């Protein structure tokens, strides 16, 4: 008997549902969210395990590697699709979620998700730490501005290097405000120092990686964007065409068609939000700064016809396509009119 197993993973426990090839529930249980415990439980089942499905999440990739190394056939399922299917259930529990995942696996109505390599996850951890430190420093700055604004003290536009001096100028002579702002300034200074160190680490990682150095040959692509793209894509061969990078990262228009109604909306925003933001930032930088290229000219033409926001999105999508093709072809960015896009090279129109 072939078995289809659904796992609903939480931090402490994992709900397990086993259904047969005929769709009948064979067994339900709970186990600790540890690869060894899950493998031990699954080994006790009578029957051939056809597939094990679990929703992509924080612990899923760790469990996926542990179960796969034990010789089990495991599938990571796309979160958005699983949540959409499980939303039809009137009662939501971990047990029912595990049953729903098992039934999706049995029916084949799921989209598999790539499990990133250890190296890619480590790089993403460094980038995530950098982002958290940066957001913490910005939150302190905004809190200081709001705190002083209640007393009519306006910080105004100021460089980050002179921010501490400006705050101390405004609070000079007021013991209560000095007592309130000094701990925040010291915390901000510490975060700023740590941000400098982690940004140095990010630049070093990008310079030591040959793929990132190649990606950074494109104007507007710095170490953060290159590492974000490198870690998000992980394996470029999993895309049969470079043009599929745009839809995967959620930079293509959504569509809602039924009968005579056919509406094209905003971008889908599916896929990796971190990569989507990085590509949009790179497109914004390319449109307004740095060296003029055929790609920037192309975006300017779209901006004149459709507006700056649509041009930025279109440029971000095309940057993703070209970066993937540069990676696959092992070539630097071409500044001349002949460019690589999709699966072939073609001249830019005059």
C-alpha cells in the first residue's frame, strides 16, 4: 500500500497525517519537530511511503534535509498555494492542516519549492542580520525625532555623521531630555558601529564570490543586490528560461479573467520578497544615477510612455532576467547595443 504523508510543522511539535492511495486516513499522530524523531516515527509505518509533504517555512528546509538524508522522498510545497487550499476548511487545527497537506500531496495539486543550499542560507542569514541592524538604527533615529518633536525641537535634514551632535545641541541644558536621549544615542552608536562591520563582511563575501563579481559588472548592482540574487536563485539551472525569473520573483502583472471580464492588475508579488525589493532598488539606482547604458535608455522610454513606476518595475524584471543569463553564460554585462536576454542575443532597436 502506497502512503502519502502530510506534515504540519510548528516550533515544538509536528502534526502527522498518513493517507492511503485510496484517500483514506490510515494514521494520525504528533511528534517532536526534530528530523531524527520524525524519521524514527515514519520508519514504523506499514507500507511504501510514496511522498512526504510539508509546507515551506522557517523549519521546513532543515527538516527537509534531515528527512532527505535518511532516504525519504520529501516535497516542499509552496506556502501561498497550501494556505489557499486549506482556507476552505471551516475549522483550522494542526491535525486538519496535516490532513489537508496529505490530500494535496495525494491529488498532486501542489507546486514544489526549491530547498536552498546551506551556503545560500548562510548568506541570507548575514544579509538578514544586516537588515535587522539597519532597521534598528533607523527606528532609534525616528524615535529620537518624534520624542523631541513634542517639545518643538526639530532635528531637520541632517547627515548621519552629524545626527548625534544635532540631538545633543537640541537637548543641551535640559536634564530630563538628556537623560532620555543619551541611552538611545549610545545604542544608536553601537548599532552603527556593528553595521559598518557587517557591511564590510558583506562586501568581502561579494568580492570573494566569482558569480557576484560578474553580476556586479552591471551598473546599479552592488554587493548587497548581488548576494541577494545569488542566494535567492541558488541554482540557476532550475530555471529552464531566464524569462521565468520575472514571474518567479513576482514582478509580472496579475490577471483575473472570468467570462467577459478580463482584468490585468498590479504585480503578483509572489516569490521572494527580499529579492523583489533588491531588484526594485537596483532599478531605481540605475534610472537615476551612474553611467548611462542602453538599459537605462530603454527604461527612460517606458517612463515617458507609461510612467516612472511602471518603468521601474519593468526595469527590475529585466535586470533579473539579464543577471540570470549572465550567470548561465558566464559573461559580464555588455555595454554595447548587442545584449543577452532570454535565450538569445539580439541588437537593440535604433
